[in-house]
C-alpha cells in the first residue's frame, strides 16, 4: 500500500515588483533565475503599491494581474503570488516572505533583486529580518556594480545575467507619447496594453 505525500518545491524564487507593466527584461531575468539558481518554482508577486514608489501605478491592479497570469500560463515554473494584491494595500517584502514561508515551511526562499535595489537594501523596512529569512539573488542592471550592504547574516549570490535594456518607466513614457512598445513587452501583454491603462 503506497502512501501519498505532498511534494513541496525545495528552492523557491520570489520576484516582487510593480510590474507596471511587466516587460521582456523581467521575463528574461525570471527565466535565467530558474536556470542559474536551479529553482523549482518562481513566484511573481505584483505589488498593490510598492513601498519606495511615490506615484500611483499606471496600470490597474486587475490589468497587471491579468497580464502576469497569462505569462505564467506560457512559462513553466512561473507562478503568481497574489498575497499583496489581495490585501489591497502597501505591503513590505518581509511580511510577504513570512507568509510564503508558512505555505512552504521546508523550502529555501531566494529573493530576486536588481543590483540597484540590493545596494539600497538598508533603506527597506525590516531589512535585518529579511536577511535572516531568505537568500538574495542579485542581478546586474546596466552594468551597475554591487556594493553589499552592511547587514548581519546577509546571504547573497551574484548572477551573471544577460543585460536587456528595458524598463517599465520607458514603456510608460512611450505609451503616454503614443509610441509603440510591442518590442519591449511579451506578446501575452499585447491585448491588455492598448486598453485603458487605469481601467479596473
């Protein structure tokens, strides 16, 4: 008689952000993270409103989530984490990571960060607690050098990733100017990008 057991992923990547909108650079980083860090699952966690961001998201929560769900369907290993969206408020990464760990108590959590954010990690709320609960996968952005913040128990891995010159800020600027962004976003996002961006 066989006993069925629930198998949990041992290495989980956590990739949070506004994804306003998600672009080809995000997708490339996520795919490279799965391969280079041997992740079993990568969680894409859209923020309702990022703590260090001042302006309101250009695209509605509903639109950003629909795009991510479509992309996850097309990319094995991608999953959507709706914890922050469902709270409908600004969440701190540490709080979300704690909830993920409750769901996957035996898994190692690896937090994906660009070098720019990693260098500013001491500005994050609960940065010490975060360093105690997860490891960091640090990606290059525009060739920026990594200056590890002086945080006790900090565990990180530098990833030599392919650089893609693309940003959500540039995409929003092009959209406001009526210019094409098709070469900057995944094809799954095409049907949503041309809709009223703040339609909820």
